[in-house]
């Protein structure tokens, strides 16, 4: 059987995870490209790629499929560079950017007849970055959205879709404009809201330091996404400008409605506002991966005894359960404190929960 060559441009978290998924097929050879040789060396050492190079032409010369896993603002520029190079006839170029309409339109304008571009967005991520955080299970059960332009050959869409089954993601199709509207509402705009709320509280805190003191715990949880990369979100918002502006206006109108209810002292209206939100939120699938990375957090009530945290981590480690973070949420003398453990994946969380419950720990998740 003829070997398929996959080139991954940008060997970080997403690119590395795609590369690891592709390596499930022994008939696929994965070539990595990155500007930094040290990133490629790390990817080679970790077994993420078969070969790596800092020369773009060398990376893509034999590629049958090219994944662009570079930052959003670099994707179109990379496409323009690629179409000037020596590429295999029938090569598919796809990207992993979280905005699609602008990228698809510009790509279609420049690609020659022997190249097919299909926009893509794996809706999976992690709070870690870099190739060392890559996993062949990162996209498992997540949605992987393809946004082919009108007129894209069906056999090419099918070819890419079948290849992506190696990621174990759920491959779906949407038009690029619909994608940007939906993802703008459920991913991009929540990042704006979280950052705006944090900035608001930070301003209040300059006058009254109790804001920061009491913002620990739940406030940190609901605003966690405000800790995302500022440069990345700058570029995403500029790329998805029109949907974001529409959503922002709709949000302003919705907030104005709530303000009006409070001003009028309307108890039924206020309760209805919270009730409808609760009903829709509770109807959302809890264990499916969506546009925002899931919070694989488990909370454990622990007595304030020496060695208790060490015992918990030993129990998990003995069963090879991976955790990425530990945080003591509350510590009060002579009563239970709260330990938050962040697991590498939903599967690891479920295994950890089972182990800790077996040893009679009071374990719960935020829903």
C-alpha cells in the first residue's frame, strides 16, 4: 500500500495532537514544520512526528494533506506561500483556525486548480500549550468542523473526513459564515465577557481591596478563560469582527432588558430571566466537548491533617491517573478544606473520581 504523507505546519498543542492521531495509521508518514528547531527536536524526541524541518518547501514537497496549525493571523499568509511551491497534484490543504469565513474566502482566491483547500476547526483544546501537551486523545469525542467552500469536490471532503476519523473526533460540516456566528456566540464572546468582568472588578479593587480578596474561589472559576493568550484573542476578534459586533449588540440589548426589570422591581420578570437561562444551560450535554475547553476539575473535601494531600496524589499516581493541577480552595483549622484537582482529560477525571470514592472521600464536580 502506498504511504500517505501528512505535513503539519506548526507543531504545538493542536498540530502535535493531530500528528499523534495520524500516527495511529502505520501507512501514514508525518512531517512537521516549525520555525524553531528546538520545537521540532522536542516533537521528534516525544515521537510526535517522523521527520521535521524548518524549510517549508522541504516539508510540503511530498505531502498529500497539509494541516495549517499556525496562529490565525498567519494562516492566509502561509497559504499564499504554499501555492507558489512545488506541491503534489491533488494535495489537500486544511487549517485548524477558530475563525473560518475570512480564511476560506481568501484561500479560495489564491489556490490553483491542482490544490484543494478545506477549512477546519477542531473544537478541542487545553489549558496547557506546546507540543509537550499534545495528546492523541485531545480531540476524542470533540466536534471537528469542516467548512468547505461551495464547489469543493465531494471526494476531497470525503477523503479528509475519513482521514480525520483517526482523531476520533465527530466530523461535521458547516458553511463558514454559520460557523463564525455560532463559535462567536459560544466561545469568542464568552472570552470578552470574562475579561470585561475581570477588568471591571480590577477597577473596583483599586478603591476597595476587598474585591480581590473575596474574588477567590468561584469568581476565579467563572472567569478562568480570561487567562487566555491576549495576542491570540486579539487576532481572533479581528478575524471574526462582524459576528462579534452583532453578538455584542444583541448582548447589550439583553443586558438592558435585565436592567429594566430591576429598575421596575419586577420579581416575576427577574425570576423568568434566571429560570429560562437555567433550563437551557441544564439541557446542554455535560460530557460532550464543545467550543470551550472543558474544565476537568474534581473537588474533594479533605480534613486538615498532615499528609492528606500526599495520600490523595499517591492513590491517583498508583493507578497512573494523570493530573495537571492541584489547588487548595479553603483551609480552615479542624474542619474540612476543599482540594481542587484538574485532570488531563474527562476520562482521567472519571477514573480519579472512582478511586477517591472507593477510599471514602467526598468528591463532587461543579455543574
